[in-house]
């Protein structure tokens, strides 16, 4: 355990804050520095068609300077935003699809070593195309793709999927009983 001695905000953007705290490590009474991100959280969604094909979105991710194949996901507009609403919004904005059958699977900390972000992972079954979907963010350019379980396994073998939340969600998808 650790005791915070001093909390210092060193950066704030429109959706996250970076802190540099001084802590006392209780096991050995030594002082240490902890740098971390406070994040509003997010939601991601395993989106399945009526024939159980998985919807993945392909988009450019600036931190890795490359493309990533992922389940639809995004940040919450605030710490108080409901994860289900966030997941449904992101599904519609990123893919143009909706579902009337959405279930929370689990909550996870995707970057526990340096962020307090909590990501809610949902399962959406029987997704369907919306005539006039919510508009995507103006800086997002997304390709939508649908894959069978065998195709997803091949994507994993060839390391085409590198995003952690998607890798975790795909393990659920590959192990779920769709009968």
C-alpha cells in the first residue's frame, strides 16, 4: 500500500488530466514519485450480426503511427456517463449499426500501471444498419469489416489485431456458445 503525500496536477486537456504524486511506500517507508492519468473511462462493444459475424473497425491511431483493427469503442463524455449509453453511441457513430440486445460483460482497467481509466465491455447481438446514424467524429475515418470466427482466428495468427481491449474481447467471442 501507499499513502499519497502530495498530489500535483501537471497537465489538463478537455478529457484527461496528468498527475505527478509523491507517495510514501508503506512497506519500507520510502518516498516515491507516481505519474498517472485520470481518465473519464470508456466503453467498447463486441458487435455481432444475426449470423454471428464480428464487426471490427479499422482506423488510424496516432500514438502507434499506424492502423488498428478494433471492436467499436470510445471514451465517456464524462465520469458520470452511463457505460451502456456510451457503448451504444460509439457503435452507432463508428459503424452505423444499433442493437436491441446489449449486455454488459465485464469492466476492466486497460492501463492499470499509469491510468485510472475503466473500460466497460459490452456484447451486442443481432446488430442492424440504421438509416440515419449518429454522425462520426469529424477527425475519425473508419472502415467497417465483418469476420467469421475462422477469419478472426486467422487475424490473430497473423498479428493483424494488436489492440488490447480487442484481443481480450475476441477471446470472449471465440469461446462463446452461439448455438
